[in-house]
C-alpha cells in the first residue's frame, strides 16, 4: 500500500485530505507541524508528502527543501486551502501509478 504524509496544522483540513486519500487506497500518516513531519519522515517510508502553503515558524518551501534533502525519493506537493482536493488526490494517484511526478 502506498503511504502519504499529510502535514497541516489545522486538524479538520488535514483529516479531510487524509479521508480522501484513504478512500483511494492510500495509507495516510498525519502530522500537525513541520517538526512532526520531519520526525515522521525519519520513521516512515512515504511515496508522497503533502504540505500546506502556510505553516507556523517556517515556510512551505523551507519544509519542502528539508524533506527533499532527507528523502529525495518522496514527491512533495504543496497544497493551498483554496486548491481543489479532487485534483490533489488525482495527482497522488498518478504518482502512485507511475504516470506523473510532482
């Protein structure tokens, strides 16, 4: 099963993304902060990491760079609050199926 790390400080948004991905057969790990995301990367094996555009104490680009340095094999997607969730899920499916890279 393909694993996805969903990072978002807002639990309702994080859980909404997680539910949509789980409905498509993904195994989802949730992280409520950039620091927690970093810990999860060390402990898990992920196909995709989804991070929000807004984070407390860092930027999405800084976290993306950090995750790429730690695990370059993971596709990192930045997801904004106004971005369409179905499009994000389709992107993850295409990555899982080997049809697209981030």
